[in-house]
């Protein structure tokens, strides 16, 4: 159970969510549109009869007109929805507005390179989340400067009784695990989630190595002659390497197949096998984190909780193997010594996971998130794919082609489902796979993207996302879908995918039934109060709000877990189960694995 401080301030939010659906409103991307792109706005709550609309320029003069396209009742937003399509209008300018049903929209721009500032801000999030180093006003902006958090992090292992009464042995060593990115609004540093976030930044680099040259981002490493995107990624890579257990360590962990849940325990919670002694050398600890949840606000430098390494898991070990193999490939000829260090770590991690394939995270510790994953075939496939792409060795080829994930239908990746990352790598990096094999993998990625484009028909806001069942971090999922659209576009050169990406970004930036931009600092009404221990201005006037470029996790109608979300139960549907409230950790947290695909997609738009 996650225990966090919180006030029940949500009733107000719930009523405003309901009210949002009554009077007519125009929802659109609050930044605007690039001249040649699809331009779609949504009219909410204006009935089901076609209406005339006007496009006004900055002087209020009508420069375009048309009729709405009626969609009708929409299960994703709970609203009656119509659309305005003004894609044909391409004249660049600022201060445009749409007018329909007696309402006028927010002003927006039509401009080339619309996403350029946003890409830089989305990347800067990772600098802002750095642990173990002071955050400098020069790179972060003066409001966000702070002393180093967890400046010298030398942690021992959790020992004793966990939340479920299991007794853990601890360990005889400590590891210096200074550095890395804080995961989210908490101060945990997790290998599982760190892996996918890091992979995503590194993949953005691999796709366009010249897009973020030295000096292009606001980070201390600017000027060192290396791509700033690689530099930012290295901050996390070095941390993941530090989480690896030295050779020769033996420890006791639950190891072996999972059983059915114990009576009285939730259905998703498998019962863990008995403790067994394992050779843990080369495995990675699941996370380093606080023993207890800290209260909000809590600038990281003030955190006095005990920091602990939590038991090694096969999942964390494979996240390390995959990203370290990717590192070995991408730093070759940039920093050969670092690339070699990464490859050694990746091989050790792979070997450790082979020896210990069923050490699952028990998610039974308070003070941090679980990132428990009871199904690791996808992580094995991902790690094998990265190792194969880097080394070309037969053993990794066999692990790849023998995996059930090789050639399977693709869906969007996430922290607990990483197979698509392996497929993207195998489909885009030259390996010893045959042309037919590569074509097959490409076809699965393209088919997935086509399915996502199709999803736009199933919801009123026309986004490449399913109609209902919005999980924790749905905005991050939407961005992972958009990333697959970007991959399909790169593979085919077909411009239809861009329309899907634009509509996903339109949704994040205001074309949604909350009428809000989920990205701080971008849009007329944007994210202000994320669940974050430092960007907690609303709780302490001396602290800043979020820096620009931070993405909210977004609507969540599947786990209304926090005190704000609980108040929304029964009062929201899918896209409206959200509130811009610092206590809404299930709706409005920020996280490295959500900002990473957001960055990837924004960078794709900027090409
Ligand atoms: O993103 C995670 C989501 O998929 C899970 O349902 C949720 C509950 O376990 O946890 C989310 O991850 C959180 C992590 O456990 C701790 N740091 C903040 C993360 C974002 O809320």
C-alpha cells in the first residue's frame, strides 16, 4: 500500500470536472499547429447539430469558415463532441482563434518549428531530476536551483521484516549508488523504470545522432565535445552500473516459479517461492530508496530517511543488461573505455539473469514504489536483442529468435512490457538477422502503428489511443504509442503517421476534455501542481512550481488510489479522471518513463 500525506481537497475538482462537460467549450492544442499539419479542434457540449464555425485572425477578422463534424456522445470523455477540421488553412501567424456556438477558443499560433522550445524543455526535465549533484541555476533556471540531493549515496541492503512479514537477510556490503535520476515525485531511484527511460533517450539519440550536438541542451557537460543527449543519458547509465552486485556475492532471495495468490491477497499478487541461496554476482538491485515515504513537500537535500538497497531481481538485472548493451554500442568511438565498461556489465548481468531467471520483485516494501513484474520473457528478449545488436554473437541471436516475442504482434511498450524496445532495435540496427526476419519485424511495428491510427475513430477527441480503461500514466502510454507511430513513419516514409503523432500531442497540449495542457509551461492553461516533493509551490511558497516541459501522468480511471482520485470515483470517465492537484499521485505525478517518450516524440516532430 502506498502511504502518502494528503488532504481531501478533491470535491471541488470533482464538481469542476462535471461542470466542464456542460457549457460549450473548444478544446485545442494551446500551442497551435505547424502549417502543413492536420488541424483539428474539438467542440464539447454543443449538442449534436452541425454548427457553423469561424477562424479569426489576431484582429478578429474571419479568415476561414466551415461547419462542424458531429461525432456525438463520446465514451472516452463523457461529452457530446463535434470537430472542427481546418487543416486546409496554412497561413503562419499568431493569435488565431476559433469561434463556434457563441464561444471563442484560446489563441493559438500556426508556425513552423512549433515544438522546438518544448523539446529542449522536455529534455531539461532529466537534468532537473538528477540526484547526487547540485542543480545549477545556469542550466535549470534560478527558481529551480537546489543543493545536491543524496549527494553521497552509499547504501546497505534492506534487512529484517517487510510489509508482508517476510524476513530478508540483508547483505555484508554497501554500494556507492550516487547519481542517476529521481524516478518521479518521490526520491526512489529504480533500475526497472530507469531502464526504459534511459533506453528511450538513447534510442532518440540512435535515431538522429546529430540532433542534439554538444551545446544543444542546458547541462553542465555542454562543451565537452560529446552530444548533450548522450551526456544526459550517461548520468543514468552510470547509476545503473553502480547498482550491479560484485562478483562472488551469495544471498538469499525468493527464487523459482510463482504460485497462485495467497487467500485474502489481491489477484495480481502471486505468491512468492521460498528463499533459496543464489550466486548474486552481476545482478542488479531493484532500487535504492527511502525506508519510509517522506511527507510533501521535501526538497531532496532535506530528506533524512534511511536510504536502502532493495533485493536484486531478475527484472532489474535484465534492464541493466539491455541498457548497458545499448550503451556499449552507442558510446563506441565516443568513449571506448566507457563502452567497454558497459559491455562487461551487460554480459555479467545477462549471465546472472540466466543463472537466476526467476527472482521476482515482491513489491512488499513501504517508502517507494514496487515496479514488480511477474512476467519477464519480454525483458529477456529485450536484453538479448540489445546484446545481439551490439555483439552479433550466436548465443544472443538464438535467445532472440527463440523468444515468443520474436515476430509477435506489437503493442506499446511500458516499464513492465519491454519487448517492443527489443523489436525496435532489431528492426532498425543492422544485425545478422536475415532480410526476411527484419522485414517481418518491421511489418509487426507497422501493423501496430496502423492499429493505433485506427483507434482515432473510436474516441471523440480522435487520438491514437483506446477508448476506455485509462491506466496510471496514460499520458505516458499515449506517448509510447506515438513513438511507435514515429518508428513506423521512419520505416515507411508514409506521412499518414505524422497525423497520428500530431493528434497525440494535440491531446497532451489541450485538445482534451479537461481543456488543459498536461505539459507545464506550455499552453494557456497548463499543469501547475504535479505530485512532486520539490516543485511544491502550492504547499510552500518558498519552493518553485514545475519547470517548463514536465508531463503529467494524466487521467487514470483504473486505479483511483490517491485521496483526490478517490473523490472522483463515479464522477469521471476515462479522460476526465484527472485533477491538477499535488496530492493526486495516481493522476498527476511526473516520471522519467513518461517524459522520455514525450521527449522522443517532440524531438521526432522537430526533425
Ligand atoms: O508507473 C507506475 C504505475 O504503472 C503503477 O501502476 C503505479 C503503482 O504501483 O506505480 C507507478 O510508478 C510509480 C512508482 O512506483 C514510484 N515512483 C512514482 C511512479 C509514478 O507514479
